C-alpha cells in the first residue's frame, strides 16, 4: 500500500529522499514579523508541532522561550541540532525520544507521534506555533490534529489566553494534490470556534505562485497568518 501524508512513514521517507522543499532555510519571515502579536512572555513554553528542522525553533529559543518541537522524522530532528552546531543530550520521554539543546537554550525536540504527546509531557503551555503542520495533513486527519492541539493548551499563569499562531495557504485543491494541502481559514474556524476567535494578521492573494507550488502549475495562492485566541477558562 502506498504511504500517504496521513502516515508517519510518508514523512520519514520524504526526509530521507530529500523531498523537503517546504523547509525554509532561513526560517519564516512571517513569524519574525508577527510574533509580537502573540504576546508571549520570556520563559513561556511554545509548542511547535511537526517541526521538522525549522530554524524557527532556534529563533524562538534565542528570544528566551522554552521551545518544544515534535517531529516524526529522527533524521530531521538530528539535522536541526547538527546544522545549529548544538550537541543535544538524549533521553526517553514516554513514547518519545527527547533531544535537548545545551545551555543557554531551553529547546527540546521530541521524536515520535504528535498524537502521543500529553499535557503531562508538555507541561504548562498556552502557546503554539503552526507553520507547516496543519497544511501537511490530509483533510481526514486535520480535525483530529486540531482537536489534539487545542486539548494540549491551558491558560497561562495569571489567566493569560491560549494562543495559536497559524501560517497557512489556500488554493484550488483540484489543481494540485497535496501536501502541502489547501487549508482555508474557514476550516480552522469551524474546527476551533468556539472557544477560539481568529484575527487575520496577513492575507495575501496572488496569481504568481512562488516555489514548488508555482512549478506545479497552480493558478493562484492565498497566504494567511492567523492568530487564534481563547479566553481564560473558555
């Protein structure tokens, strides 16, 4: 049976074969531009699902955050530390293998299934960052992913709201077979509202499609940066 984007083996094989053009070599400009809107406090934990070897992990850690990434591919997780010039310590964390960066960074990548992550392992956390996670998943898996993501987050100390920064794309799915998949804002709202409310930080629509998506012949692309917020106790 052919592996699909719903399977862990699909993503492990993609990293082994180098089918990772979704990876941004210098990190995500939209994260740097709009992170302030999240109002994350220094020392707060930030969850990054399906993190790959994203440079965004280190960018967040350099700003004093406690960063926890989760990644299927051991190759991608170890490549992150190698490319960052960091020698991680290694231990078991439940069903995951945990790679932890040395001081001064508070940064860990758990190797394994995101759906195996529990609140106990995550610890107190009210903030998540999703650039390439929800768009990596097929329609049948996204509701489960979003429900699990929301279930992991709790209110912060002092009753700060839960927040998720999403960076997504939307396009005519009939023109291309994902991943990355088209995830319109309306789908996220349907899955998470209530208690989450959505604020659009960026909405770009263009007929010139960059990178691999443009090479696939896609006619147009919508890019969105969205801040989802849930009031304390909601």
